C-alpha cells in the first residue's frame, strides 16, 4: 500500500512539473515549485528512498518561500542568502547521502546516485533565485534532466513529472522567446 501511495504522490508531482513552466508569473512558478517539492518528498518517503533527495527538497521549499517573499516585495535576493542556500544544498545533500540506508564509505553506485540530487538542487537553486522568467526556465530544464536520471534509477512515477516538465519547459522557452515574457506585475 505504501508503494501505491508513494507512486500517487509521484503522479501529483508530475502534474506540477507539467504545468509549472507554463505559468506566466514568477510567483506562480514558485508556488507550484513548493507543491511539487512537497509531493516528491511524500513520494520518496512512502517509497522508502530517504536520502539526499528528501533533504534537498526540504531546502528547496524553504528557498522557494524566501524567493516568493522577494518577488512579492520586489526586492533582490542578497549575496548572503545565495551563499546560505548554496551551503544548505550542498550540506544537506551530503548529509542525506551519508545517512542513506545503502551508504558505504568509498566509491559506490549508490553514492554516485545520491550525488545527482545535489547537482539537480543547485540548478533549482539558481532557477528560483533568478528574476527573469526565461532564465528560470533554462535552469529548470537542467534541473529536470538531472532529476530524470535520478528518478529513473530510483523507480518512481516522479520521473514522468521531470520528463513532462522538460518538454513543457522547452515549449515555454519557445513560446516566450522574443520579449514575450509578461511583466513582473504580480497583481495580474
């Protein structure tokens, strides 16, 4: 039963990934990112894949909330905040890796697998902090591709979210390619 519940949350995350890049406003993308990260954490917990990905998605939720605050206040993310989140992503990624059930000291396939979420999280970190919607989409595409690899190895339905997300990002990049990006007015 836990397996089915985990896959269900993977499907919910997939829906978020599919629709996320199509939102016109940055704040909408951020709210969707928060929901997607919550769903993928639940998916991984129910699938008993607790490693770096769970911890990194928790940091991503916090970062998205901070970025949402900046978007609403029309303020810039400070260098200190960027450094703090970089340290959090790398630190929690490594912590998640060494506390994963299959971790062994040394070079192993499981350890290599746990590095993928760290790399993907860094792409997400940049996509959340940049103000420009098109740049957000480019970094989101990198994030999708890395997480697709991870979810393929883990075996969760969340992989479909990343595949759909990558396709949708490409469509959105094309649709908004020439100054078609809407204004940053969050009241619309």
